[in-house]
């Protein structure tokens, strides 16, 4: 196992990059601690797979360094990095049995056959492959082949890290939750550094202790699932994490405070002061739908609204309404009464976040 450090790392596929837009990975500093279970989360095209391939050695970065512990790995080929990588689609030897597929990585490094049998049996048991060990891989379903591919990555206990590049894409939806839990169980059992690439926030939250959210080639926040939800460090994190995503409204300074669209906002003195001191005009306020309060009667710090739509999703309802020229949503529990069409909305100060140039600004109480 190893601590993986990305030092001033950047990568461009362009031969002569001239600006930030030419970089698939913008300059970053990042550390994956030894033995951690991490997810790399973001939309398609944000640089997740590029970053994973740089760590594994399939790509050489344009700038910066990849270090395993204190050793620079840039010039080492993949086979010398002691990394296991599981790809989006199964990588198995069809002519071999499941047993021999799982044994291959161990035999390749000269592992004694007694140890091979022990490790293959252990991993097969964890992945529910024991009954298939004698079967040829060509006769497996896509789900089973991917489990074998994952097992090939997990069978060695001396690797620096295991990298998963969207490994559950071909897995039946009914099995995905079970396999995510299996991976978590394997991590807890073997304490191997794991980095799991996905665009699915549920997969990331189920598997990882900490999540790195990528956007336009940058890690914009690195934290626990709770931290990403409660204190999004970037407007993209607020939008991408949660269902529905965070409500965001552009804000303009006024002589008396702040305004969103045509609405003069009632804000805490600390928040008003932070807005007044902002040097940029790119100012936004954000609040999660879960923390928006929808009232049936007026209140001193509430704004009148008209409810446009209500989605009943069984255990909760999503109420949509227009506010300051933006579409807002509030998430109401199934036990909360549905307010009338002409209602009022309140944004509790404890859950209202300030963003300047898209990044969250800490505001004192």
C-alpha cells in the first residue's frame, strides 16, 4: 500500500497548450492517504479517467509529479507501479477458468501455489464466485465476467493501490448495491488503498469514506459525503450532489444590502457585510431544497411565492416555485402538510451559503 501524492500535476492532450481551457487536468495538489477508500466523482468529460490513467502510468502527465510515498513514479511503466486497475468493461481471459483468471496475477509474480489457492478462495468467497471457479470465463454473463475482473484486481494483497474506473457500468442494477457493499467489505477487511471513479453520487457515497469532486479538470472539493452535502465548497458541488441539487440565486449589492432579481433580501448582518466586501460581481447565494421552509402564512423573514408544481415521490414531495427569476425547489417530508398555492418561503440563515466566483466563502455569525 502507498500514499499517493499529486504534486503540481497538470495534463493536456494538446501539443502546445496556451491556456487553462487546453488542459484536461488543471494544475492540482492532492493526497490519497494510505489505506483510504476514496471516490473520484464528476460528470463525463471532467477528467476523472485521465487522472486515474496518470496514477496508473497509462498516461504521462504534461506537468508535475505522481509520488507513491516519497518515490516519483512519472517515468515508471504501469507494470512497475504495483497498481491493480479494474476497467469499465471486463478484462478476463476467456479461454481460462475463473480459478485461473483469479490466480493469474498471483502466479505472474511467483506466488507459492498454496498462497494462490488461499487467496483465490478468499476473494471468490467475497465476490460469490466460488461455485463458478471451474467454469470457463467465456461461458459467464457480463455481470459474472466483471466480478472476475474485479477479483483479479483484488486478489493481490501487496499492491500499492487498486483503481476502479466505473466498474459497475455493465452490472445489472439489482446487483450494483450488493457489489458496492462487497467492495466496502473488502476494503475494511484488507485495508487496501482504493480509488473508485464514478459519475454516480450514490455509488460514491456508498463506497467511499471521502469523495473528490471533479469539475472542468479540477478537484473542487474533497470531503466526506456529509461535508459535500451540508457545506458544498463550489456551486458545482451544490448542483451535482443531492436530489434535487442546490438552489442558487445571483445576488447584486445595493446601498441598503443585497438584491436577487427584483427582490430585496433580508439577510443577517454578517452575510450582508460579506457581500458588501466582495470584490467580484459574481456573487451567489445557495441553499439546499431540504432546508427551504415553505409556509402557509406570512412571517417577518419570509417571501411571498406562488407554487408552480408538486412532485409526490412517496417518502417526500418536491415543491417548485419561482423566486427572483430563478426556479427554486423545496423538499418536504411526507408528514409535512402541503401549503396552499399562494405561500411564503423562508431561507434559514444557518443553511444559506455565500459563493463568490463560484467558491464558498465562510461567513461568521
